[in-house]
C-alpha cells in the first residue's frame, strides 16, 4: 500500500515448465508421424511369443522364457518384432485382407549380459509392406531419414536372419549398423499361409 498498487506492473509470473518431451520421445513422435504420413497402419502385437515362433520367422531361438505364463502361446519374450508382424499379416490374410502396410514401434528383450542381471530391453521400429519389393522398404527408410535429418547413410548388401539372402541390405549411419531393409525369405512366409500375400518387403531399425 505504501508503494501503490498502481505502480505494480500487470504481469503474471511464469511458473517452471513441466511435462516437456525429451529428445528420444520427440524422435519417436517424428517416426510415427512419418510412418502415418506414408499411409502405414500402426499395430501393437503382444510382446509375448509362443515357443517356436522365433524359429518359424527364421530367427535364432534365444527368447527369454517367462517363468509363470498365463498360456503356453505367450510364454516367450520376443527378441524381434518380425514374428509379431508376420502373425498379424497371416491373420489378416486369413480374413482376405491383403496388401497391408504396417509398422510397429515396440520393445524387444534380449538375454542379459554380465554384469547386468536384467534382460537387455531396447526399442525398435519395424515396417512390413505386404506384396511389395525391397525397393519400397528403401523408400520408407529414405522418408524416415529425412524426418530425422539423418541423410548420411549407406546401404551395404548383407544377409540377415529371416530375410532373403541376396535381397537384403544393412543400413549404416556413420559406419554404425542401425537396421536392415530387404525381402522376407520365402521359407519364412510360405509356411505361415502367406502365399496369397506374396513377397513382403521389410524395414527393421534399431533405436
């Protein structure tokens, strides 16, 4: 009252900002936005697999078994996103839904390394383009690289588990491998009743 209320500036003090996204969360949003912008549908399969799912997808059977699973079909923690995408395509194919373009951003669980006692949990991106060639997966990667401002990459021909031996390439950023683009091996999608879906391009990316 001595100073005078009329002399106090009409401003509201700013509080500390809370709830901001960190860099990793912002990149995840950019990834999802880029995939949705390409017309891909996001899927969220369960992180559990049945025994043998990894082998049927052409992968090493190194999944971590759950001690007390509710059902046997969900007793192994996934070490790759590929089996879940294949099963999603197979299910939709059995309902005459062909030519789907899917993506998933999800966690995989690898066996722990010393001295870490817990599983090695990492977040990956996987894309499945039913009925399309590997070039379509390269186009998806190109769009994603633009969205993340990471154009300094190279594609190196190299086979990968579950993918065609001669139609697959490793993606390198500054000489660091970050994923693969290629066609799923026919020996993998054939037994899964995906004959009507035909060849399938796949893009798999590490975090």
